C-alpha cells in the first residue's frame, strides 16, 4: 500500500476549468497548494500563468475567475501539475468553494 505524503488532500476538479493561453483545459484535481490539469497545451519554461473559472453545467462563471501563477511540479503524458505561487483571497475563496462543493457542505468561511 502506498503511503500518502501529501500535506493537503486533493479534490476532483469537477466544477472547474482553466484557461491556459487560448485553450480551455479540464481541471483534474486541486488542493489548497496546487492543481493538476489535463495536458493539452504547450508548457513554457519556469512559471505558467492561467485563469481558473467556476463552471455550472456548461456555463463558465466569468465574473468569478481567478488569475493564478503556477510552478511546474510534475508531468506525465496525460496531465501536468502546478504548485500555486501566488496566494490571494480570491484563490483561497475558490479553493474553499470547490472543496465545500466536493464535501457537500456550505462554504461558511467565505461569501
């Protein structure tokens, strides 16, 4: 049995989408410290900037987008993971909203 070394639990990415450059990319999972995306975009060197959107059905909530800078943490042929390099209230709010939805509880910490 593999030992989990992760400090923050990952949550499935359902309900989130990322825009990397001009591509919309599926969020596979997310934690408080990073994100893993479907790999269908070109990787740059160093830090990557992308925008996260909440998704309701097939609609993106454009007014609740969060700009993120991530540092490449790992990659394989199907996915790429980034650690968040910038912390902001907007990013924390998105992480809490997302985790609350996955757990089935109201996000009381943020409005």
